[in-house]
C-alpha cells in the first residue's frame, strides 16, 4: 500500500506545535519568577527584626526586597495591649523568649486572607516545629479569636486556650485574672 501522508506538515499541526511551545515557555517563565524563599504550601522563611507585642512581629525578607521590614500579625491571637499591666509586657516577653536568637529564621505560613485591614501580614509563625500562635495562647498570654476566613488552625488554637484556662495559666490565673479582654481594653483606652 502506498504512503498517503504528505511529507509537509499541515498548517494546523504547525500552529498546534507553536501553541504548545508557547505554553511550555510561559510555564518555565512563571516557575522562574517565583520568590526563592516561597514554598508550595504558602510559606516563607523570614528573620524576625523585633517583637512589637504578644501578637505582632516585625520581620525582614517577606517580599522580594531582602531588607524590607514588614509587620506580621499572628493569626488567631489577641494578646493584651502593652498598656494592660502586667499582661501586655508579659505576653511580649514570652514571644521574645520563644523566638530566642533572632538570627535564626522562622517560617511564616499564610492562610486565605494575607493582610488585615491596616496592612499587616497575617500568618502562623513556626519556629523549631512549634506553632508560636498556639504556644502564646497555651501559656495563657493571649486569647484565641477567630479571624475569618483564616480557619486553618482554629481547633488547635481553641484547644490551647481551653487548656490554659483549665490550668489557670497567665491571664487565666485565678489569683490575678485579666478583667478586660484586649479588645475591650483597646476600645475603652483609645
């Protein structure tokens, strides 16, 4: 039987080939443009510049500019205001202690909503395989407050608060309990 196929490719097959090459080139370009410290799980490694409060950090390296300082708010954590004596300072000091050496990087894990209404980055903070958001609450130095739509670790944070409350830790200490929630304190002392 004679070969009925033409040795010259049809225009349709050439345009299809070029389309596939263009798509492949675009994919390569997009992969090459990803931030180097960003992982597939929506995490990024940063260095902590300073602890602002029991719920807020300043970090370096969250964006492509390695020297840019950004504020990060711990998701699900409502720590006492610094003026809320003695709990505010205690909460800040606990977070500083848990972070330890600020030269050692921490991992930020983002959820659905990346920023709050005042522009701070919202994240879960991991150091040495510990979720610091959870530890601040579990030690009794902050309240768990749901931050819709960021629900990834809500059960874990809620259990940490229940444990702190049962154990009478920090703000739950029956000898010296915190009388106003941080939100109430801020609202009344603007």
